[in-house]
């Protein structure tokens, strides 16, 4: 069976084909057309521009995915598409394209939740004999942290989720993007912050201390808007020469990255303890951050001998079609031919 996954929820146009052979999964193609160059000048995603680009790119990306998978269109058995959460105009492009394709090929569609897809990409294991996740990893605490979301989710099994906390304002990735824009580091901000944070500081006198928002609060919510504002205040009080210096940019990048990591690790590990989690599952663009991955591993090893830490390979943390195909596979009982019911849901909850 060949399963197609489509995501147009933000600024990447993504199509993937996943082959299911019995209980084995095989990735046949995973094509991403990035709009980074277009949104770079705005320092963030511009929804109407993103929609226009998706409309133009999706048929091209689809053809490329088919070609790379070495299959014909009529060999697709099931379609899956992100219906939300995401940018509404962008979501509609993927949803409408998928509906047209489904009618043409006479196959059903699985509507996919983007947040669930960021979690389920962790279970696409081509070497595994069985794709049914081992029950020993549940209950799991999932942290989905991206440009649009920062959520902690208690997962009992595939399909059974409880949102236990989320950001009250900006997402962690959004905070990186805004700080990077302020410092002129480039877009997207996360990778730019990561790159600068790896550089050495030689001026030991230059110092900065940023807050760890809500880290002491007993709930599982987050807030990253204040962190961004704290950087802005520090920036404004510095002389122009310092602001523009590479040393200052490195210093802020290191500290803002560490502040975000401290809060994410602290809240996730506390949730894992409270809910006696057997695993911690990470997903979303910010999880591509090497320092975050390293510190999560160190802390889990230190504090949780019996709790498994699961995260995707770096390239599958950011948006991709494969995560949607995976979510389609694990939710195949939700496949429907009632296409009128499939609509873009920008504020869809898990
Ligand atoms: O999951 P994603 O591709 O899209 C959303 O669903 O939002 O996440 C994109 C976010 C951006 O904010 C980007 O700056 C951040 O993930 N990001 C990173 C890294 N790579 C991407 N943040 C920190 N370190 C990275 N290496
Ligand atoms: Zn995403």
C-alpha cells in the first residue's frame, strides 16, 4: 500500500510517500520545498505570500515525490493531509489539492492533526519488525516545540492524548525567530541562534542574564514573549557599538538558547515524574537544536534511568510530508470519502 502525506500548514510545501508492506514501513520519497528565501526579508512567515507559493509549488512537489518514489499516480492507495493547526489560507491549499486528487484517484483521505504528526514521526522506523509502538513506552510525555506551538501532552497510546500545558503567548521557535531578527542574525531564527551559540566569546566582561519564564510555577504552561522582551530591553540599553558586535550576538544567542532549554527540560521532566511516564517523546522544529537534544539526553540519563527519551532525526523535526503520512498510517481507520467534512481547522487542538 502506498500512502501519500501532504503538509502546507506553514511555509514549507511538503509531500511524502510511505510504502506499507505488512507491518513494515518504507520511505519512498519525502520532498520539501522551502520558502525561506521569500520570507527572509520579512523575518517571519507572511501568510498570503505563503499561500501563493504553496499553490504554485504543490503540483510540482507532488510530481517530484511520485517520480522519486518510482510509482504512478494510480498506485497511491491512501491520502493524508494536515487540516490544522496552522495558517488557514495555507492549510486550504493542501486540503483542496488533496480532495481533487482523491476524487481523481478514487481513494479516501485521512485528515491529520499537525501536532500529532510531529509526535508520530518518531514511530516511522524502517528497521523495526513491527510498527505498533511498544506498549512499554506509554504513558509518554510529549513535548512539541516549534515556530507555532509549545505544548506538553500526556499520551496514553496512539490516538489518546491529553494536553497538560502550552504556551500562553509566543512559541519557543517564535522567540528564537524574533530575537534573531532583532540581532540581524537571519531567518529562520532557530538555526541562526544555534550557529551563533556555538561560537567562542573572547570578551569576558560582556555579560547578560535572561529570565527563565514560569520555570518555578507548578503548572505546565510556558511563556516566551517575556524572554523576547527581556532581550529587547537589554539590546536597547547597550551602546550601538556593542549591539552590532559579533561578541554581543554570540552572548545573546547562547543565553536565549539556554533559557529556552532550561524551561523546556524543567517542565517536561517534572511532568514525566508526575505522570510516571515511561518515555519522553520530542517533536517539532526546535528539537533540531543540538544543544537541546544533548541536554535532554544528559538530564534524562541522570534523573530517569527507566524513562526512554525518543526524538526524530534532525531533518524530520521541522515540517515534512513524512510525518503526515505517518499520522495517516496510524490513523487509517479515520479514512473517509466524505470530503465535505474535511476542512481547514487553523485552531485544531490535539
Ligand atoms: O516544526 P516547524 O518546522 O514549523 C512549525 O510547525 O512551526 O518549526 C519551525 C521552527 C522555527 O521557529 C525555527 O526557528 C525553529 O523551528 N528551528 C530551530 C532549529 N531549527 C528550526 N530552533 C532551534 N534550533 C534549531 N536548530
Ligand atoms: Zn510543525
